[in-house]
C-alpha cells in the first residue's frame, strides 16, 4: 500500500487521509465533493471505496452488486522443513479441500474458502470500521480445517501463530466492477476488487485508459459494470450470487453446468408453457433462455466432454435442417431509433451501408480506433424508425455507447422488455407462416422485413436466420408472446414443427461459420481479424472508425485471422480458449467450438496467425488435455453458398 501511495505522489497525486466524503453533488459540469474538512470540486469521481463501495454508490443513487464476505486464513509458526529450503514454496490449491497454501516467512499460510460461507454487513461496512479483524469462527470451517491438516501433515507438528478473519467484497461473478456508469455523468467504478494487490494493477491500468482515451486496450467486458443491469441491484440476488461464487471458489464449473443462485429472475411470458413442454433453461443477463427440450425425467450430467444431452440437441438440429423449428428470441436486445436525425446518425456510427426501407442488414459498429463495438442487425421498417438488434446481455453496454455518441434529433429507446418473439427456422418455415396471413410471404425477400397480421397478432417480421436455413424472425408485444407461440405451434403441427433451444442454434451457426459476440467478436479485435470487414461499406463516406479500419486494410493487415477448423475429436469438443498448435509452436486459440450434427464433424472457430490460416493447413488443438489433429477448412461446411436461407 505504501509503495503504491509513494508512486502516486511522485506522479502528482494528493492523498488526503481521515477525511470522509459526506455528499456527492453533480453541478452540471463538475462534482461537488463535500467532505468533513471542506468541499472539493472535481471533474471526475472514482468509486474505489472497497468495503464502503455500496455507500459511495448510494450517494449518487446506485445500488451496486457487491457484498462483503468473511474469509479465514491462519499463519503457522516456523516449520523446520520450510526454513531449510533454499527456494520459496509455490502456492498450492486443494480444490477438494477448499483451501490454499503458500509460504509466509519460515512457516506457511493456509486460507479457506468454505462452503458454509458467511456474509458480513450486506449494506457495507460501517463508516467507523477501520482495519479491525472479525472474530474467528473455527467451528464453521471445521470440515475444511480437518482436510487441511490431512493434506499438510506438518501442520500437526507446529503451532498457529495467528488467526485472521477479515472481510472483503465480491461481485456476483467474483470479478471487479470497473468503468463508467451510464446513468451518472463522470462517475467511475473501481470496486468489488476481491484481490487488491493481485488485480489492482490491471484495474488501475484499465481505468486510466478508459478515462484518458475513452476506451481500453484490452477487452474490459469481464470487469465492465455494464455486464449487470438493474436486475442485479436486488439484495437477495446479490446475497445468493456472491455466496454461490465464494462457496464455489475452488469448485469446477463445467461448460454445460447451470448454477441456481439468483434464478429464475426474469422470464419471458411463455416461460411456464415452454417449461411444461420440457424446456431446460440457461440464463443471460438475468433472463431465462432456452437451451433444449427434453423429457421430464431427463437430467443432464455436468461434464467437460459431450454430455448426455448430445443426442437431444442432434435431433433438434435435424428438425431444423429438414423440417421446421421454433425458437424463442426474447433473449436478444432491441433498440428503437427514431427522429429526424436518425438515419444520418446511424450512417455515421455504423460502418455498414444502411438498409433500404423494408430491408434488414448485418451491421458492423466500430470504435474510433477501428475495433469492434457490435455485430448487429439493423432493420429499416420504412416508417421512419429503425431497430438495432444484438446480444441481450450487451443491452446496457450498447446503450451506454449510443448515449455517448448521441446527436440532436435522434432518440434511442431500449424496447427489449416490451418486444419479444419467436423465430421459425427450416425449409418448411414458410409453409407455417403462410397459414397465418393473407399476404404473399414468398414475396418477402431474403433480409426483407415488414409488418404482418398473423392471425390476431400484428407482428413485425424479418426474413433472416441465425441457423443458416430459410427463416423468419417474428416480433410481437410481450403481452402476445404466449398467443404467438400457441398459434405457431398449431399452424406448424402438420409440418412437424419442433421447439428447439440455443444449444442447437449454436451448433447450427457453427456449421455456417457464423461468429458470435464474446467468442469470435470482442472489443479488442478488428474487422480484418474477424472477417467482419466484408460488411464494411468503404465507399459510403465517413463513419466512426473508418480511418483506423482503412489503415489496417491498406497496411500490413492483421497478424491473426479467424478460421474454421475440423477437429479430429471423439467424445469431447473444443469449446473456447484451447491453444492451437502448428508443430510445437502455438499459433492461436479456439474462440468457440462444438459438434456439427448435420455435417457429423467436430468443429471449431479459431483466431490463428496469418501464416497458419490457409485452407488445408494441418494444425492441432488441445481438447480436454489431449492433443487432437485439426485442419483449416473452407468457411461454412454446411451449405457454403447459402442457398438454403436465400431460397
């Protein structure tokens, strides 16, 4: 702490101790920071208040998703075997015993992340709380202590020099809360930092970049406060999720495992009827999202390998490819853009040419530095309004970006809670929708959109499909969600309609080499790296990020490129972040992967060095500890010409 303080002072910082902040008042162009010793005027305020972060947030009307938990560790007296070593004992984690151990002077320190966790001061530490320790509660950690003394027998031979039970803060996922708060001007967060010295340098660097340059060098999403919405301000939600994280600190969470804390919270109107039909649920930004449909007796086993739901998902994929599937699309963000300046504003912030009235288009949004800010779908409804659709969990993140770049004459509204819908996918999807309207559905072109009366529902329909098949996205009011589902299932019964979930959708899109955000696309990658440059309208005039994107295009180009891999896997598939090798040289990493049920192959998408990106290149991928052969293949192993979705 003192070293950090000295370094800060050397660079011009002033540190004022023992001077509590009483009020924070925004005066239109600056903050009035009222303290016990007077008032300070500041352009920016950073909430780095640690155990007091909640109180500092409440000063500006925020209820931050952080909570303190009590944490035990103890220090031993000198251990002769440790004292005799000429090297420092490396840190050791016992996942089964919920303990960690590292050397401390000539003894060791043992810390416990107990299952029987205990919150402390859910509303934040009292203002008069200093550095006092909490009373140790060894009865609560008896099981973990017993295992620790078995794992490290030397503990039985020495005394305990000191017990420590202190409080530190957690967010629901254990990551810090960092970045600008969209609803409060010039107010920044650097709190929820579980491991101060371990994470402090990265948090400080990220925040400094953000405040000075307006963006971060690396993808800051895992720390960004925008990953939580208002749903996370509920005290019970915070208690359940932070407790779950603490208790599972040393517990393996499998890729297909669904954790229960804070759920169910947000549910689309048709949730109950879909559950009755066998839907199994995941969660995105607090919203329950469909994974797959299974018999009531079925229970999926958490695993790193292909799960026992593999065949269920395969059947859902087959139904979509050969017939017609129905998937809930409540779990996508929707923004309505209107006003006399809407079209001009969209043309500036999107690198893509805007769609004509009655058409939709995939849209790329860039930062001024030419990095990705969104892979979006843009609808021009022809009545002066546009819709922007994207990833549901990025709602606050994208809205913050829109507000930061908003211009006069433009209104942007998040309509994601009021508008939901379903998508029909598969060669028989047109036959289903034709039964519900007198309009010529066949006249709606690929990427066309418009208003349709479907039975008793006035819906907004777009002809597009993430699955790569003929498809229609049907948007309705939330109050019509149940009725729309019933109507589509009834109309599709004779066509063999089958509900499916996002697990199947992820397999279907992988067979089309369609990337998704947080996997293939992140805010520290460029359009040239990810292939998104093919959607850029280079000749349309100026747009945000144009100069930087052109510099990449006309210069040496990106060092890495996104490719599709066929992996020689057997009972396990790559899922993301596995290293990709060319001989003994690491040339990249997997961005996402899974099984392509239609092509009957294990597939992955990966960012690899340009020299390893040519089709036919033989590579290897680590899959669950085994090195598996992999080969770069042409994009879209299923229907590479896109005939199915355009037909």
